[in-house]
C-alpha cells in the first residue's frame, strides 16, 4: 500500500502535466487563429514584459539598499549636565544685618546642602 505522500506527489505531477498541456493547447489555438501582424504585436508585448521584469527587480533592489543605508545608526544618547540652581537667600527677619545669616547650614564635611544628580538613560537600580 502506498503512503499518502507518494499519492499526493503523483497527483501534483499529474496536475502540472495537465496545466502544461492546457497552456500549450491554448497557445496553439491562438497562434493558429491570428494573422502575422497580430502575432508580431503579441510577441513584442510578451518580450517587452519579459524585459521589464528584471529591470523592475533591479530598481527594487537598489531602492531597498538605499533605504537600509539611510537608517540612522544607534548613537549614544547625549549627556546634558545641568548646573545646580542658585540657592536663594532666605528672607531675614528685621533687625538682622544682611550677609551674616544668608548661607545655608553646613552639612557633611563642610559642604553647603546636598546635591543630587539624575543620570538619564541608565538604570537607577545599579
């Protein structure tokens, strides 16, 4: 007993042979009924289409290559460093002279205030 794949393969081959025989018969009938000028026009049309197909494929290949070259390459994100904002002097109570108490209190090792930086584009967890 033959497997289904062998049967399908033979059926496909039979279908291709039948299609080829139908095309050959159709071309024979058309060529038999047309005069010489009509056959020349038909042959020219077929040759023109056959010549246009490789040219069209070549144009598509060139356009595809150009669009691939135009794609922007991944670049490193630019780093923007923002200066810290100037600390606004606090309003002094009346009676105190300016310049004596206008600095924020010293913290950690004699530095004025804590500075925080946010790095854009990196994971904050690491």
